[in-house]
């Protein structure tokens, strides 16, 4: 599965951004799509994920501020980020959990989100 992410940028604290990630390739094998982020000097962490059935999961730090959604017709997943904080600054990576005999992870190229205070 190939993943192409869009939508990063610079925003002031309290502002909003929307990330998009378009999947292509063996999309029928995708079990879940999501977003991870990695801040400088920190480990990559899950931000939000959504399954093909529509179940969602969020990191505690973004609950109530971020919303993940998917458009199955467009094979695209979105992350709406509101009330952004400087600590949200990170490179955001689109992720797909692929089930094709075995389970593996595919990653997009990452998009930088910078939140200024």
C-alpha cells in the first residue's frame, strides 16, 4: 500500500489544520488507517486510527481536539486538528495496517506540523 500525505504547515496556537492521506495499491488489504507523529528527540506515537468498520482510537493528548475520518470511496483518511498546541509540533506520518496473509505496517512520507506559541 502506498500512502501520500498532505496538509502540514505552520499554524498559531489555537488554530486548525487538516491532514489528508490518500492510499493506493492493495487497498482491499487495509484493516486500519491512522496517523502517528514524531517530535524531535521523541519516539513515534499513535495520534489516531480508524478501522474499515469505522471504529476510532485516539491518544489521550488529542481527545476532544482531533478528529479522524475516512472516505472509503476516495481511499483517503483525514485528521482534523483543532485547538492546536505547541506540543503538537511534530512530523505526522500516515499509517496503514495491512492484512495480507500476515500483518504489516505501511507508512507515508511524513508531513511537518509546526504550532507556534
